[in-house]
């Protein structure tokens, strides 16, 4: 695990452009998608991305705000948190 990796999650009604919109924000800020998984579950679109932010040109806080704003624009809830925090909160 790394302090420079985050998990970005998106949840909402499936529609064209969700992956493209979130990916564009990450690319714009030089954040690299390492892994991406998505599925439709119970009528909702669910996406999880593991992202390397080591070379990002914005802080984690600023990136969280931009991702949240993009999510609102495209109609999905987007969250971003450090990989370690995500894994700790979702351990079984």
C-alpha cells in the first residue's frame, strides 16, 4: 500500500460518459489509473479505480473536490480516499 495511491469510487444511475468524465479529470491532473473495475448492481452503476497520485499536480484535497464536482455534473456520487483508509474501513 502507498500514501500516493487513492481509491476513487463512483455510484449512480448508469449513463454514457461516467468513466470518460472521471478519467478525464484524473488525466488532466496527471493522476494515473492503475486498476479500474465497474459493474451494474441493482440498477446502479458502480466503479472503483485505484489511482497513483504521486505525480499529480494538485493536492489530494483539491483532487477530491474536483472529482466530487465532476460527479455532480455527470450525475454520480464520487468519492476519493487514500488506499490505506479505504482498505481499513472495508476490511472483513
